[in-house]
């Protein structure tokens, strides 16, 4: 990414986004969803910005997905009114906040257990209306949800709650990132949808009709035209992309809209370089082949270790980098990197266009 702002380059580390690349990514995913006749409900945990969410909605998204209630509150504060909260809401305080949020936005709650559903049902009882919910199905990630067979029985019990509307089933194909080939990744995507369809058909036997089969993950999103049964998709990282997405075949380097810029602050040995970006900037997610980020234009350098403020680079062979030089890094995992920043700097053709505040950063409650 070319940056002509010398003053900003002298004050690293910072996170920069190429707005043209980001907008191209947004339009591309919207076109994919439209072509497949699948609703697009992007996950805002990646960017945590109402400004960027508005761009996704303008491009054709039907609504947004938020990781936590706090993110949803920030988005609603900016006027976004169709929100899936893809995380169980538990406890008196959260249910009170959820109740208040219902008065200013259309909310879908996600859960995988009847105990959580009972709390949502109580909120629905207070408002005298049914609350739409998505129920997680475990399709291979082994995080939230049960197997399709177990899910059918459990959802049938949840459906008996008078103020709950079973609107859909959902999953996350995060396990696709561990696969090595296109066919393996596509297989994960297809199997995921088939397992949720199995759940949908099983529920029909109980007289329960669900509208949505909602799939998630940027790693599998490009196969949406070949994924059966899906009615909705919830990719998140696609608008920025990162090293994980590249490794899964979902992007190339030119599709990665975000760079972290950092300065060389020490060169104590010929094979070691220290930069001013550590775990508080790059996050600790490790690439499966090693390293804490891809250094652009320097393939012989690897970010081998992160302290809080220091990044240690190992040099294979030679490097002409000196103290004061600025490097750019493609993050391994973009979501925590954005969450660590107060703001990101948006550029067009190398010129600073705008500063985007990350209004939902740190909203993990």
C-alpha cells in the first residue's frame, strides 16, 4: 500500500486500510450473494465500525451480525436496525440491556440451549411478542451447538416456549481454515449446509418450519453458488482479508485491504530486527506455518516473537533494513488487530482520505 503522508509514517505503529480495495471486496461479496440468491448478513466483529457496516448495507446486505450485545448497541446507536446477535445472552443485566435494545432495532438472538432460551422467552413475555432466534448446530467446529439429530430434539423443546420463534439454524465453518485444498474447504462448506438441512427436515416432522439456514465464514463464502440449502451467509473478514483468508484460498495479497505499518527501532544483530509493533498492535494469533504476520516485500523476514510493544523479526540471509525504516505487515487474523486500534486510517491512491473510529472496539460484553 502506497502512503504519501510522511508525518503519519513517522508516527507508527498504525493500521491503514485501502478504501478502494475494501469497497471492491464489499461489492464482490454482495454480488456473489445476489447471484446465489442468498441473503448477506455480514459479521461486524471484523471491523467494529458503523461507518463500514453502512457501506455493507448500501451494497445489498439485508442486515448485520454482531458478536456481542455491546457491538449491537453501538450499531443500533448509529441507526442500524436489523441485527443478529450471534452469541448467547445470559444473566439479568444482559437481558435487561437486550430488552431495551428491542425497542429500537429488529433483533435476532442466537443460542444453543433451552436454558438460554428461557431468558429470552422472559424478555418476550415482558414485551408481549415473540423473539426470533437462530439455533446453533454443530457441523464440525465443535464449539457451539449439538449434532443435527440432537439439535432437532432440543429445538423442539425450545419451540414450546410461548415467546420464542425459531427463525433459523446457524453454524460457523471456522474449521475450514485448517484444511489444505480447495476441495477440502468446499467439502466442509457443503457438509455444513447438508447437516443444517438435515436439522431443518427433522424439525418439519415436529411441525416446526424454519425459514433460514445461515452459514458463516469467509473461508467458504466463495463457494456460495455450490453450497446447497443455504438462505443466508455471514462472512466477516472478506472486506479486509488477512493471512488466514489467503492461506484458505479466499484472497490474494492484492485483496488484503489492511496493513499495519511499523518502524524498525533496533538492529542488535545481523539476523535480528526489532519493530515497534508487538502483541498490542498485531495480536498473538500465530500463522500455522509460523510468524505473526506477513511482511510485505521482504519474504526473507519472519515476525518470530511478539512482546507487548516489541516485534522481533528473524532475518534469513541478508536485509538492508535500518533503524527508522518503515515496513508494512498483513495481519494473520484481522479481527483482533482492528479491535486493538482506536481508529484506522483510510487511504485512496496513497492519500489519506478519512480516519475511521472503531466505535465498537472492546465491546466484549
